[in-house]
């Protein structure tokens, strides 16, 4: 019988490649008019080891992808909210419950988001810009870890990696005005919260809405 480490004992270690940052030349002019920014559910993609892929149905994998997507969105909102309490940013962040309710009432599913323009989404949400997060995970689990802890953030091996990016699109034309790419190799923790904390710890100093 296999034994698994409790999720509380999974450690967060991070060995990462240097970040790549894009900032539009007119960002300051555009962002000076921004008051409210929405955070969309994360775009999550997971590549499993062949032996692990056999242990989970495509339907269950997709359910986990969607759950993880909304968990990352929620944890990112909480991260910004805690820091904005100290007036760290020049904008306010729309409550994600309002964001998701608006999307749901309009008939947008998680899968629909990738098919909509950022301009359309920003207009629908009545915000000045939208933040999107992309997470691409390669072989994220040790064998059986997903079944052991019930989530897709288990004990990552040293040969695994996660490519993440944070993107900001403005509302008027839907143009990309800021992008932060970050590649982490190793373990990024046992939960979406740990992943967000690791990502934002590195991105926060470069985040363009800082006071």
C-alpha cells in the first residue's frame, strides 16, 4: 500500500528562470485613467505523465482544471485586496464574485472566456482593464499524488516546471499593455494559494499599478 505525505508537509521551493516583462510604451498614459480592474479566472493547462493520465478521466481532469482556475483567480484577488488595504495600488480590483456572477448571467462558461476578446470582456464587466493569468504545468504530480490529496497541486519533482504569465489588457481596444512571464522549476507548493504567492512575490515589485 502506497503512503503519501500529508498536504501540510508539502514544501514550497522555487527555482526559476528570470522573468520576462513587456510594458507598452504608452502604458503610463493609458493606466493613468484606470480606476477599476477585473481579474478573470486563470487559463490553466496541465500535461500529465502517461501513467497518471490513465488514472483520471478527461472529464475529471477538466473539472480539476476549472476548479484550479477559479481558485487561482480568488487567491490573486485576495493577494491584491490585502495589499490595497494599505493603498499600495492606484486602482481598485473588482470583487471576483461580481466578475463571475456577471459572466455567468451573460451565459459565459469557463471555456467561453478564451473565445471572447478582452475588449468585449472589459466592456461587459464595466472595468478599465482586465488581468488574465496563464498557467502551463508540465508533469505536475508525482505518481498518484492527485488521488492522494484530491487536488492538482501535489509534490512536484525537480524535473517539472510551471510556465506562468500575468497579462493586463486595457478596455478601449483590448490591447495588451503589460505582460509578466515567469518559469518556475521544482515545487511551487501544495495549493493555488502557494502558487499565487510564489508568482506575485516575484511579480509584485514590477507590477505597474504600484503607488
